C-alpha cells in the first residue's frame, strides 16, 4: 500500500472516528504535529527555508518557473489519472 492510499484511508477514518479514538490518535502523534500557526518556531523548518532561500540567491538552485511547475503538475495528473 503506497503512502497516498494510506493518507486517504487515514483521512476517511479520522472524519468518522469517535472522540476517544481521535484523542488516542492525537496523543500518539502529538510530538510530530506542528501547529500551523507556529511553524516558524521550529528551528529545523526555518533552517531548511533559509538553506533553500540561500541556494536560490546564490544561483546554486535555479528553481523553476510557474509555467514549468504547471506543466509538471499536468503531466503528473495525466499520468496518474489519464486525460
């Protein structure tokens, strides 16, 4: 089972799980969950963003254009789902 299938199964399960099961899942994963409003307090995330920014600034990473990104997404979508 690939990670996409697992994610969808978990999404579906969490939507219908009772409060006791939700709390158990949350307690299991609590240390891994980053509050989306406080992501900037996570030193690893900020360091990764800084490294990516510096790579772009120095030209080490050329990046891609929006058009290239959209093309990649469309090709991936067609490959996965067909036309």
